[in-house]
C-alpha cells in the first residue's frame, strides 16, 4: 500500500480538494473542509501521527488527510508496521482496536467517542465460549468486524478479502465462522460447505464439510435485496454491478463481481465499462467517482453507515489536538486477540 503525500500549504490543499471533488461536494463545503484538512496535516506532522482512512470515509476527509487509505486487511497491515508514535484511525472502533492489538506501544486514537458496528455488537466473548463447548475441536474463524474479547476466543481472524483463502487452508473441513451470516454463507458457497446454524445438523445428523454460522448482520448491506439488483439491471442494463460479501447471498449471486472494499475500488479502476452500481456503503461510490472522472457511479439504493458517519474532519482535528479518544485493551485479552490476528496475517 502506497503512502499518500499530503499537500504542503493551505492553497495546495484547497486546489487538490477542488480538483478531486468538483461536482461531488458543494464548493462552500470544500472551502471549509480544506481549512480543517490543512490544520490536521500540520498537527499530524508535529505530533508524529499517521492517519489511516477506511474506504468508507466521507469524500472530503478521504481525499485530504489519510496517509493510507484501504480496506480492513490493508489498514491492519499498516498498523502492524508503522513507526509513527500515534495512529489516528478514521474508521470504526473495531478497526482502531485491531490497530491497538497489533501495535500496543503506540497511542491509538479514534476521532469519535463511539463509532460502533452492528456486526461487532452481534456477538460476545461468552457467545464464542459457549459455541466452543458445543463443538469441541472445531476451529473458530472470526471476521475482524468484532471486538477484542471475541477475537481473543478465536483461532484465526479473517477479513472479506482473505476469508475463503483461510477457510481452504484450515485442517478441519468443519469450521465455525462468526459473526456475519451473509459473509459466512457467501464463503460457504465459494468453498463448497454446507451452512449449519448452532444446534442444527446439515440434515443427515452430521457436521461433515459444514460451516457453523452466527446470525449477525451488517445493518447497511442487509438493506440490499435481489429486487434492487433487478431494478438496476432494468434501468441501467450497461452498468457493472459490484457487491460487498456482507450482502445477502442472492445479491452477491446476481452481481457481476464481489470483493472487499479495496477489491471493488481496484475492479472499477481496472475495468473499462462506463457505468457501475455498488451495493455497499454509499460514500465509497463518491470516493471512486472522484478518482475516475470518466466513469459514472449509479446512485440508486444509497445507504450510509451511521457508524462510519461519526468520523468527521472536525472531530479528527479535536482528536489530534487533545489526543482523544485513546483505545485501551486489557493486556491478557490483547495478547490472545493478537494471536488470532497474527495467524490471519501469516496466512493472507
Ligand atoms: P472491508 O474489509 O472490505 O473494508 O470491509 C469492512 C466493512 O466494515 C465493510 O462493511
Ligand atoms: Fe459495520 Fe456494516 Fe458499518 Fe461496515 S458498514 S462498519 S459492517 S455496520
């Protein structure tokens, strides 16, 4: 992942934002945000901070202050390797926690006091312990969209970009895959496994070649339906349809491509179609449009993640000035959680 060079002066910041965001963000907003972005980049240097921006950040923030932008896996790798003394995570809380797990000696800051995630909130460490009692010896693979206490009970973590690869490398043909029901079903399909809910078998009373799944959902991707895909196909027959693997399986099935947020960014960049519809969080469509002026992002079915939306330029400026909000994790939990993340990084 390449480091982004921030503009040096206020004027350069404004010009760079205008160039990228003209027609996407109103000019008055660009002027206001350029001032904040310039100030953030100045303090960032003074305080030896690195800013990581998830692909779902709002366009003005995404295009002005991060040193690195990317998906969960890419940003995890950067947080494990950075030499900066502060990591400011412009993403949600589980992402900042992942950075702290991997880089315990750094100060890790989240610009909002709360930026949750419906998937992370769908499961607890106690839930995982009960599943392990119910299915002794079955490996637990957990999506990074979970909190540290859940990662601590896990054998290996995964992200949307490496999940199938990791499942295929495990010794056991039966796995527990938590907590996203749709991601698990999509991986089960890709890896040829039967889906089983806890307490049920696959119909033959056996668990061979099965994926035991949880019923967590992403509140954004859960809103997309097969009907939405069909409506887009009808109205924009030339549009290429991309869907994040957190979407319901029938949406992924009906799409032209499915992949992590960065995989989708790269797919649009490398493809030569004129029109695209993204079934994912809507800011990402704007961010891709800003980088690919000649391509059109269809704006049907727009859904903003309310948790990603908590992260603003205003709060990031306060975060840097006041060193808030610092992420703290109990050391015993952190060490156990790190083992599951290290296994993922080794295998992906
Ligand atoms: P990615 O790992 O694809 O960036 O996904 C993170 C996420 O929260 C998607 O909703
Ligand atoms: Fe969580 Fe969904 Fe928001 Fe991603 S888009 S952070 S999975 S609620």
